[in-house]
């Protein structure tokens, strides 16, 4: 069960434990939502050591969180490939999204007061 995920930028290779996925663009590796790297966050729920910091009201996590597989599931590989593909599509859409956002921000503002 892998416990580390990394990235080899020169080889465009996503490293997962002893395995890897080739042809992963750097922008996919760096892709963030709300300040968190998507691939790193995804992996944190599937790696060997899934310890979480105590948050909120400082209660410890449920013991149900201790129930987890003892090996890398084949579904994880399928999910990871799907996440990489979706992120690649989102990276490709970023210029269009930026233009759309600019057009919206420069457009008229609706006044819904009666």
C-alpha cells in the first residue's frame, strides 16, 4: 500500500509509491481547488497512513475511519486515472473560463430591486 505521492516534472511522471503514471502535465499535478492540490487531496484518502489532524471541536475522528483496505485497490487506479483525465480537461478549459469570467465581470450588473 503506497504512502507517498510525488511528481517528476522533467519526466511528466506522477509517482505513486513504487508505481507511476506517465504523461501527466505539470499543470495537472499543480491543479488546485480552494487552495488544495486535487491529486494530493485525493491520495490522502487512499494512502496507507490516513491519520487526520483533529479539527473543529477537537473531537477525535470516528473509529469507523480505522476500517480501510490493507492494499491498493484496483478501483483506486481507475479512479486516479479518471481524476488525472478530468483535471487535464479542466486545465485545457482554463483559457475559455478566464475569458468567460472577464466577459461576465465587464458586463452589465442586474438590479433586481422592485
